C-alpha cells in the first residue's frame, strides 16, 4: 500500500508504502490456493521487483533489515522567517531526519526540546545559504555530544564546508558523510527516500547585484533543487476487532496470516483479504519547496511528481499523497500556477503552507524576558515587534489547507493526527502581568525609575541617541534560549552602521529586533569587524551579506560594497562560499586584519565614516583582535574575546565606553585562563585601568541560567548586556543602576547559578583531593 510524504518548495518529499504480498489460504486444507484474480499477475511483477529490492538490501547496511519504527511524526521545527529558512524534522523512535538546516537551527532544537543527538540524516532541498547556514554549528554541537556521523543528502558542493573548520571532520569528531544524488535512492529500516532533483537555468539577473565582478558561480549553468519522496516501511498492522465482529469472523491463528498480507479462504467459502479486517495503514506527508519562481515550471512539470496528481478516493493508496508540506515562500505559493498545481493533487490531499514573516520569535521564555525587561526601561529594552503585532491564528485542523506553525506536529504512527499541543503563542499582557503582580519586583522597578529621574535632574540634559549600541547576541561559544552568539550593531547615525562580530543567526536577531524595518537598517550597514575566527563570532557573516544584498534589491546595480575587516583566514571561507553557494566576494571589500598597514586603517576609517579605526592584538587565539574606534569625539573599545590584556588598556585609554567580554564568573580564574577568556572581575579591572567611563559586560558563558552572576559587582559604571538591549549615550549615567532591579527580577536564576557554582567548586575540590591522594600513593 502506498502513502506519501509532502514536498518542500525547492524540493519535496513523498512517502509511500511497499506493496503487500497477497496469497490465498484455505483454513480446511491448510494449503495455499493459487489466486485467479489480478493478484497473480501483479505478484509476478512484485516478485521480480522484490528480488531486486532484496539484492539492493543485501548490498546496503544491516540497518535496513531492522524493525521499522512504530512511531513516526513530522515536526515543524521552524516555520521560517526572513532570517531563517523553514526546517522540518521527521521523528521516529530511533532516528531523526532533518530537512534543511538554516542559521540558528540548534536554538530551535533547544527551544523545542528536541534531542539533537538523534539526528542521523540531513536532507537539503538546495545549497542556498539559508538552507545550510546552520550546518557548521550543528556539526559542532553533534561533535560535543559525541555523535559519530551524520549523512548529508542533497545538491553538490555542500559537504566540503566542514573542512573550513579545523576541528571538524577529524578522527574522533562527527563525520559529515555525503551521499551523492547519483547513488540513487536511500533506504533504512524506517523509510525509503527517493531523490527527485529538478533544475533551473541560472538567469543573468540573479547576478545583477554583482555587476562589477564576474562570480565563479556564474560558470554553473543550472541550479539544482532536490525533492525527496519518503516511503515509510510498513510495520505490523493490527486487526480491527470491530470489523471482525461485523464480518462474523472468529478470532484464530488464520488471522495472523491476514496480518502479513495473506488472503484467507474461510470454511464457508468467503475470501478474506487483509484490507477487510486490518486497521487502515497510516499515511505519511510529502514536502515541497519552490524557493524561486524560476523553479516553478520545472516543479510543476516534474514527471516524478506528476504521478501523484489527479487522485481521488478510488486511486490506489501507493499513488496518493496524504499531506504535502510546502516549504515554498508564501508569495510563490500564492501564484495562480502554484495554486493550480496544489489543486491538481485532488481533494483528499492536505497541504501545509507557511506565511512569510519578518521575525520568528521562537520561544516563550526568551520573549518573556524581553517583555519583563521592557517594564524596567522601554528604550534600553525595546519590545520585539513580534510581541506587539497580533499573533497569527492557530491552524485549522479540519481544512485541507493548514498553516504551518513552529511546533506543529503531524503524527503518522501509531495514529494519524495533526497536533498543536506544543504550539505556544507569546502573549505580552500575560508575560508582563507576571511582573506587575509581584510586589517586590514592582517596587524595585519603581525605585529604579525614581533614581533615574533624580539623577537626570542633577546632571546637564543629554539627548544624544547616537552612536547607538544594539546587542544582538551576548552569549559565549554556544547559543541558548536566552542569548545568541556574539553580535553587536553599532549605529553611528540613522544612515550609517557597523557590525562588531556576527555569530550564527545574527541576521535572525536583527529581523527579530527590527521586524519590517530590518531591510532599511541593513541598507545602512557599511562594515563588519570580525575579531577572530572562532565560530561563535563569524558564522553569521554570509547570512548578513546576503540579507543586505536582498535589502538593496536585486535590480539595483550600484550596491555599495560591505567593508569586511576580518582575520586573513576568513578569506578561505569567503572563497569557499563564493565558488559553491553564492557569489559573496563581489559584494564585499575585504581587509585582512593581520596585514593592515597604516594607510589601510585610514582607508577603512574613511570608508566607514570613522575618525579612527584601530584593531589591536588581544590575548586570545592566534590573530585575535580587539577594536578601538573613534567617531565624532566619541571613543568606543570592543575587546572581542580575550584574557586581561594590557595592550587593549594602552590603546583604549580614556574611552567613553568599553564593551568587554566576561565569559566566566569571579572565582573561575583558572578556567578563564585555560580558555583564554576573562572573568567579570578581570573585565572590570581592565576597564578601570583603561579609565573607561562606562563598562558593559557581554559574552557570558551559557552555563549561567538567564543571567551571569553579577551580584558581586559594586562598581558605579558597570552594567551587563542582554540580547536586544539598546544603549545610547544619554543612557550611560544610569546604566549601572540597572543591576539592583535586575537582581530582584532574576533572583531565582541567580540562586540556581550559585548552586551550580557551589557544586562545581565541590567537584573541583574532590578532584584536587583525589589528585593529591594519587601523588601521595606514588611517592610512598
Ligand atoms: Zn567567543
Ligand atoms: Zn574566541
């Protein structure tokens, strides 16, 4: 019997069952009766194809002969937004199959509480950056938890990306194994995946934005998109007792034969087929994605997909689709041709489509923190647009057209059901009422507001809003529900801005922060500074460059190049992406930080409208830099990642603001030194040596829940950063006053942090004790 899994725009997936073998069995004689029905002829065909199937199975992994999973569901991991491509996971008892892997995918897994370790296969519908931007981060995460291998299915030119990161692909790391499209369909114990590639000719206009330089990608005449047809393997079907009663069939051993697909002739002469008494087979969905209108005609005309069209209730199950998941952008789904194509699958097919959105607020807890902080100070902690715009309606469970949402699930086994139990919808009022109902926090917020008002009345009026610092990511090395990877947007004025580092999913953070205004902000972006080549600082660069180009519009020919000042080895990355994914180098002007001469610095300063651009060596990995810059009489210092660094102190003297990393807590100096980072206390000491007027700490270890341990900070010019915190010069005088109300708001999180810290100290003490005991036993 057959069933299909849906398709996803650039590509799509169908699932179907294998044909079940049919025989006739006499209860009386116990012999198999050759059937005169059409099954006879059909059987021969089945047999020959089965032999082929068996041969193929014997040549492939043992995994194929293992039992098929009794549980299958399709989970919408990300509904997609301007900064993040749609991603879907098929869950089985043993394995997860991920379809597409945009920047920020790990965060989605974290928020959705999906175990990332079970991912064994990644299917890409195309090799666009929006589909693969999260691949390196995913591999790092899988490597951390000891996953030995992940198999990559999809278009060419993607797998080599892991070689861009030194640590990946080494003997004990997670191996990225590519399965070529030419190797044919893939199957394991749960599914058979059929590859359906389709192509579009590259258009000249695609490269209009890169008019000044001929990109290498231009040499590829076509762009490949892949659809996948997934056929779940049949598992044992159960007998429908109600049907047996209706047909007056007594239970007995013969019914077990029917379970395996046999036909049974009863003593009264009736022939009972499996379909008469077995519960119906579950059906799976299909995924389709058509990311570019240029793929529309090839998709609609694809022969591999045509056979599932024009179906009705009489069509054999193997020729029908139960659900098609269209990962295609909304504006393409709305085209009349696409709508017609959707309808051509027949009235029995369900279609899941997605709305194009700007932001993708994925998590209740993260949104809740935003809304709480906003009560403290609405300018420092602006509300994310998604929290103030009406939420979309929940999917209608009865219609044939279902709107995809984060966490929507479609169950296939052991029952078929659309489930929205996991869908959450952030509600600003509910979130904020948690705070307004708490008298201690309300009092702390009121006191803060009074102190700010008093301070403002005592100092000269200051209404400077620029340069504005927007913290887009304030976490160290991994992302969490509350903090993304490093990324700071420095807005010099309303028409010029610079980015200081951009870890993975910085672009999503930008869209979350600015919503519909993001494109206009991206058009103000003149430059990006990458402090060093650790993945948490640079993996978002390609996404930013592409989004900036899109923001200018493909038709515009004179897009100013983005200044990228980064370590020399960033060039390797750019070359890789350039030749295989999209022509990035033509959109930027690259300055390798290790080889900057004085005239280059002057040139960059001029191009970025700065008075001074001065990258300085810091104590972290090889080639790591901090940055001192001057603009309009204002001096800003950014540490990047570093241990306490006197060189930074020397160059950063008397700055207006120091943004310093504070990865570790006070008392973790050993660990900080080992990993070449700073503790909060060390960072503050550096600021004091530098005579920085203001110090903002960032890059906090993700071991801390929600906030770092800041209650030991008693310095009057220090504050801590949060994702989306927006700091203007007029806010500086009262920044440090924030710590008091924050300590009340995050009291529980701080308690948890202290318990973690205590446990760690005890563990360290035990380790030291056992080391000492070992030394003693050796010497005695
Ligand atoms: Zn870092
Ligand atoms: Zn680092």
